[in-house]
């Protein structure tokens, strides 16, 4: 009586996922493996041979890599700082980091439109100070996407890192310092290696988040600076290019999976060490 | 870490927090400016943009859509996810790993891809109403949150209590309702909050699934920003941030804010 009961509890979820996630995915992906002559990967060869698409793919990867690096570099000291605070201060700073994560990404991108736009705060200030003669083209560039992306994911990196740093005993770093290690050395030799799993998880979240984020490149990138996510939307909604959108969909899924699998391998290697 | 010990660390952290906070504070300030486009610093002071937002039919109707949608998707995810997680926590280890990976699989499909797949399959091919497609899409996005958060609190639960209830005469469903559910209550509340806010904020799914008179608030806001640059956007942003603060306060009072960080 017990076994079938448990099976029964799982069935609705499995059915919903199969019908509404996996079947639709197969339905959009399978046409991409056919051309006029039947089964073939020619559409993928054409995609990867097209300089226009490759430029967008390269831009997506470039922004994701830089954003991940910057988030890690800024997130590490901040997370370490937070994890070493007294309880009250710590929960306040954690709340401050969680707040943007729960705030709509349209709002967070819009902030940078106000800051970087032609008549935005930054250009206004620089003009008034007489440092520039005419507004700098800051918005709708790769730079604005990058800033917006870092802004979007830095809190996520910080929160992830705090999780792994909470497990480091303060005694260890203090011992290292009292034995003559400089503070920087103690950080590099003790805190950094012990937070590697957190850095790994945080980096995967930021990297995969960036290659699939839609709001930020759409609002801050404009038509000239598309990323894969804005490209798939344009292919599908403006051009009704279903196979094109399907190809980009598979490329995005595979990139996400590869990054996650590499991370799991690395985490496994760390564990064994 | 008192005094000058970690001066550099503190300096970097302060800069990072300024970077995080200043843009949001600035949006909030621009919501009160009198000029018809966004200026900073603001001239004058008015609450007019807030009244404009409340008077706008498109903003208010999409706010309603977002609320009903988030509630529906979250409840569906709880109704499907809680029993599934319970079954997972009570089953043997090999089947369990595979199944929980299966339930978490939506995490590995980019949301924009899910949105496109549902648009193509449900809206174009099946001709399902947009709202039904939205509920399905948001359900897929929030299900992993339910599985994870409720799963974590079930791991803390001592199932021998349930066995005791059964041996004392409860049948299985009774034992579940009277013993298991109350013990994972905080996990369910946390899952509800996380799911609700993630559905409410979702863009990629909603971008693909919208139609006449049926658009979520973030999608309406996004389209509005493409054509106008007036402080009503800032006013909506302030309202959204206020909702976020309210939610965070509720969570802090009931479960502790750290429960959202998991």
C-alpha cells in the first residue's frame, strides 16, 4: 500500500513537467535538426558560420566572463567583511544585499538609464563641471550592459559567498596573523581557499545568469548590442523565425549545462583534495 | 575586527554598498520631481506621479494580473511540490536522486527559452488562453524553489514522530496533515514568499506570453520605458520597492531574513 501511494504523490509533478516543459522543448528543438533534404545539422553549421551571430555569441560570453570576474573580485572582500560583523550589523547588511535581489530587474536596469542616459545624471554632472562639451554615449553600449549586469548579480555573489564564509572559524585567520602572516596573506592563504566552493557556485550563478538574462541587455543594450537572450526574442517575436529561435535556444541550454557540469567536476575535485 | 585592523576591507565594502544602494535611492528621489521628465536633482516636490500611477488603467490592470498570476502559480507549485517533496524524502536513495534532479531541471533551462517554448507550443499551436500559459510558465519557474525550500525543512523533520502518530491510530493522510504539515510550516511559508516574489518579478516568461489586456506589471513597465521617460516609472519603482520591504519585514518577523538567502 505504501509504495504506490508515494508514486501517486509524484505523478502530477512529473506529468506537468513532461507535458509543459520537456514536450514543448522537444517541439521547438526538433525542427532545427532538419533542412530541406531531411535530417541534418546544416542549420547549426550555418549559425556558427555566420559572423553576425558569432559576434553576438562572443559579446554574450565576453560580458558574462567580465561580469563574473568583477562580481567575484568585489564580492569576496564585501562578503568577508559582512561575515565578520556582529549579529545585528550582519543581518542588516545581509538584508541590504538581499533587497536588490527581490527588487524587479526592470527597476534595477532603469536606475542605470537615469544614470547613464544622454541627459542622465552622469552626463549632466560632467557637463556642469565643464569636463566634457557634449554628452558621452554611455547608454546603449556594451559598457552599460556590463555595468547593469554587475549591478544585477553582485548581491547574488555576495550572498552566496557569505554562506561559505560563515563556515570559516575566525580563530584560524587570527592564528595565522598572530604567527606573523600579514592580513592580506591570511586572506589569500586561508580565507580564499576555504571560500573556493562558494566562489565556484557564485560564479556559475553569475555566468549562467548573464548569458540568459533578458531585461538588462534589452533596456541597456539597445538594438546594436544584442546578446543571445535579446536575439532569441527578436528572432521569435519580430521575425517569426522559429528555427532560428530554436537553434539559439539549444545553444543557450547547452552553454548553461556545460558551465554547470564543469562546476560540478571542479567542486568534486575540490572535495577530494 | 575593531579599529584600523581591516581598513581596506571596510573601504571596499562601503564602496560596494554605495554602488548597490545609490542607484535605487536615486530612483526613489526622482519619483517626487515636478518636471515632466526625470531630472536629478529634482525641482519642487509632488506626489502627483503616484496619483498618476494609481489612475492609470494599464498599470493597475497589469498589477492585478501580476498578483493573481503569482498567487495562482505559487499555489499550484505548492500543491504539486509539497506532496512530491514529501514522497521524495520518504523514498529510497537511488530513485530519490534521479527524481529530485528531474524536479529541479527547470533551473537549467534558461527562462527565456521556457518562455519561447511555451509561447510556441501553448499559444501558437494549442491556442490556450494567454493567462493559462502564464500560470504554467510561472509554475515551472517557481517549482524548484518549492522543492528546495520544503525539501530542506523536511530533511530537518524527524519521521519517527509520524510513525508514532500512525501507530496511535492516525491514518497516513491524517498523520501528514496533523503531524508533518505543521512541522514544515515555516518551510512552506518561506517557499510561498520566495515563489510569489519570483513570479511577481519575472520578465522572460511574461515577455513571450502577453496579449490584448493581458500583461504583467514588469512587462507593462518595460514597454512603457521604451517610449517614455517620465517620473511615473520612478513612482512605480518606489511602490515595488515598498512591497519588497514589506515582504522582507514579514519574513524577518516570522522566519528570519537568512531564510531567504538559501
